C-alpha cells in the first residue's frame, strides 16, 4: 500500500514520513479515528514506507522486494493480529488460522470494517476477540530476528477487542520491545482499551476524510459526473465505507429506514404492544446488523435536528430519507434531540458490550416514548 493510494489525510502522511526521515520512529503507535477514515491503510502504507529499500518522493517505491511482498501482505517481517472467533479451550485459534481470509478481505478493500470482517467469520450475533493465546504467538514472533527487513512490524487491528490476559501479557513488550520492532495499533474505540495500553503508545488521531479528497477520489475511481460525486461525498460525511455503501444498490439502507420509521411512529403513538412486536422482529437480525441500524438511527436523529433548525446546507439525506424527514423533523427539536441521540448511542454501546438485545431495544423504545412527546 502506498501513501498516494490513500484518500486524503495529507497531514498524517507528512507526519509519518517525517518520523522515518528523521529516524524518530516511535516503537508503539496507536492510530485512532472513525470508521472509514483510512487508519488501517495508513498503518500498512507506513509499514511499507519504513521497510522500503528505495524510498522516493515521500513514498515507498512500490517496486523493491520489500514493497512487493508487503503489497501482497506476505512479507515475513510484517505481522497482523485481528479479532477472530471465540474458540473452545480444546481448540485454541489465533489470527494465523484466518490469515488467508484476512489477506483476501484486505486486498479487496483495505478500508475494512469490523462488521464486514465479522460477516466473513460468520459470527452472526457475536463479536470477534483477540484471544488470550494470541499473546504467546505475538511474543514468539517478535523475539526472533527479522528475516529480511530492517524492522519487524506488528499491526494489531482493533486492540480494544483484546482479551485482558492478552493485553496484560503484552504490556512489557509494548513498553520495551526487542530491537527494531514496531507495534502499530489501529483502534476505533479507545474507550475500551486498557489505560496501560493507552499510556504506552503514541497517539495518531486520524480525522474524517476531507470533502475535496473524497470528491476527487470518487470522480477518478468511478467516473461519476460532478453532481453525483458531490451527492455521495455529502452523504458519506468523511467515511469512505459510507461512500461505497451509497455507490451500491443499498437494500440494507432501505431496511434501516423502514425499521427506523416504524420505531418512531410506534413510539410517538405510545403503542407498547406493537413496539414489543418491533423488538421481537429486530433483535434476531444479528448483533452487527443491529449496531449498524443504531448508528443509522443516530445519524437520522442528527439530520432531522438539522432540518428542524432549517440548516439544510449541512444535512446528509437521501431522497427517501428526506421525504420522511420533511414531516418528522418537527418532532426532533432542542428540548429532546440530544437526549434521543444519546439513547441510540447508549443502545449501541450496550449491544457492543454484549448486552441482551431484546432488553436493550425494549428500554430504548420506552425512552423514545418519553422523549418524542417532550
């Protein structure tokens, strides 16, 4: 992966390049930022640049032996750790057991989302974990000398999913790694990370992709006319995965909208019987799909509040969403907007922490009944 292949993030790229050129590479770095911002591609491009043998014009050459192997995610000194299925004690599994699938997904789209990866693992209602046995594998790999490159690099994707045993066993190595060993961690939720991990890493905060870079990328890659490219850029709101989402025929968004519309109508009507039915139908869709819906719903609350304030210029809605919101937005006002938004985010966090889905959705429904009538 080359820096020039990553959408936007020019400030972060310069920062990373400068650390190599000045020979001041922190041994443990944590890339923090929202989904679809390019954190993982940045970490991979950084690893490629560090070990490139013919750096030029502020980027890796892409042609040396090291670059070719890293571009295929097959360099012996580049290691990956990521969440996998929870395994039984009799059948321990680590990232190495899924490395082939990981490479396929990453080569297809380096802006991979946790949801997409969990779907690949057929986790359905469950979330992946970086298990306790992974720590032994990491320590074993990094205690060897590098095979070919100057640096051994360990990229840990979603370190917040590390089992506490894994995190605690790695603390000493993260603080004092073997010579020429680097940890690059890529997180979407630093609140779930151990404070001891946070304190041992240098933070690199990756923002949303700026509109100009997103627009240019969509126009170049997909040959969109300017109007369509601007519409998708606006809807994507700095998230490349959102942009891809809107480029495709999106049955999921239609399902989310239908589910959201029904929830809002039933809550406003105080129809608890029908809300119980809505909860029974929604809970089985799967934990990752449910998290996606709750994120969608929180976004819809934000956009409707903007419409209520007549801030049409900073709303991001499809035609179907706007048709509904043109009438619904009057119910989302300064007295309740923040609290409703918080309820959806709270439900998202509870689902992420493996709370009982029906209980979470039922509590959410009760809170909406109260808040929509304010």
